[in-house]
C-alpha cells in the first residue's frame, strides 16, 4: 500500500470514501483504517510512526470537529499528511477546517476543502505526489484532467 487513508470515526467514511474512489481511478493502492486522535491515541502514534517503514508514502487523514488527527499524525511522521476537514453537525466543518489548517510552524499538514470535494482532492493530490516519481501515473492524471476539461467544454449550456 502506498497511501494510508485514516479517519477519526467510521462515521467519516461516507466522506473519506471519495479519496479512495479517486485513488481507484488511477490504480493507486491504499489502506483504510479508523484511527482516532482522542479515542485511540496509542494506535495513532503506532500507525503514524511505523507508516514509512511499512511502505506508505502519503497519509490522508480525515476528521471532524476538534480534528486533531491530521496534525498529530504529522507529528509522528515526516511523510506528507493531507488533512480532510469532515463536515460536522454543529458547525458544518468550519471547526474541522480551522483545527486542521492552523498548524504551528515546523509541522506541516496540507489542508483540503471541507467534505466530499476535499476528500476527492486529497486522493488526487496524493496521486500527484506519487506521480512525481512515476511518469505513468502522472500520465493517467494528465488524461483525467484532459477528459474533465473536454467534458466542460462540450457542455457549455448550463440550462441543458
Ligand atoms: C471525530 O469526531 C471524527 O472524525 C468524526 O468526524 C467526529 C464524530 O465522530 P462519531 O461520534 O460519529 O464517532 O473524531
């Protein structure tokens, strides 16, 4: 597995599955796991600190509310960590977004958009990061982008 997709709760899966679906498009292998910064802190430490030696190259971490999972994962590994703010019930994910993006200098998390688009783009960005070392993967991403552009250009009338 080259990408680790972790999330704070099983309830995050409907959002995080969009990251997995994007990786599927490009044939990138990944693993998925519920790892909670608050409910399973030791598991988080173990997961993130052993990820590199297990062959993981990028971690995608999604969480909602007091979303400490991406930042704490980044604290335990030097692998790139992409954070997905999951939409929360009380504050619509603004709490998740601010929790994930406001990292202190010296420990980086790449923060994506709130919810499904952020999860999908985390998958896309993980593929792009891996694509830096894999020309055939980058070619698949180029093709995906080209098809996307052609679809928009072929459907210019919003009322149709
Ligand atoms: C966070 O709390 C999870 O990432 C989830 O988004 C949120 C709610 O979790 P559940 O109460 O649904 O398990 O840790």
